[in-house]
């Protein structure tokens, strides 16, 4: 049964929720979003807002419109695959969150982050929350904004390299994607530092 998410973590307001999308992909950038919601969220936000992974594509798109309508501030940022290779995926994910926070139209008083790793953003206090996207509305909203933005990006670049199936797999290591790497080699969007990518450069029979 669906349990409504919490509206806020502390009395420090405004409170920004942060989450990323695409951390486990073999190709494409990592996206992150920062979202500041009203202290008393509109009922449209409270009803159905959840971890983006638990929602259908249609539900994510519907909720994205609700978030953009009611949020006090929203920004989405991306860090490309070359930077991921240079600084690693964890640092790239945190960098994308910092970029999103820096572009918010208001300065948050505190930050909620999905997961257990983050680097301080200036002097703003932050709280890392494991499964935060299934616990707090602002983090769930950030997960939806990051996920929908990244999915649209991967669909857009699918036309450049259709054999990888990014329109369907969005860069994740599905069988189709792994076989395409073995057959066609790597694209400019692949993350060369990922072990799965380097291993899949072998012929299919040796994978």
C-alpha cells in the first residue's frame, strides 16, 4: 500500500531535495536535480509522488508537470561521460547535484540528498538519507525531474547510434546494449572507465 511521503526533514526552510539519474548506466551523462517544494505541498504533489523507479513513464511525466507547477524552485544539471571518466561516477553525481543547487532561483537553508554520500555545498547543512526518494517529497520530486530529463536526452541521442537501443534501455546494461557494444564497439557517449564497458569490447563469444 502506498504510504504518503514526508513533506520536510527539519525546520530549516527552504529545504532542497537532491537526487541523480543514470549512475549505473554504461553510456550517457549523469543527471541530477534540486527541488524546493512549499512547506505545505499541494495535494496533487502529495498524491502519487514517489521514487521515480516505482512509477510508470506516464506517471513520471504527469508528476513532472505538477512539480514544475507547484515547486518554489527547480533545476536540473548534467555531467557528461568524459567528466565521469575523469573524476569517477560518484564525484560526477555530486558535481551534478552541486550544479543544480547553484542554479536554483532561491538559496536553500538545508539540503536533503538521496543515498549516503555527498560533499558539503558551501556552508549549507545537508542530510544524506538512504532511500530518501521513497521517504521525502522533495527528494522524490528531484528523482522524477532527473529521471525524465535524462530519459529525454538518451532518446534524443538514440538517433545517432540506434543499434544500442538507447530509446528503450536509456544506456543501462541490458542484453541488447551489451551485445551492441560487442558488435559495433563504443560510441563517443560510452563511459570508458566502467569495467563492464571495457570487458564488452571483446567479441561476443568471449564475453
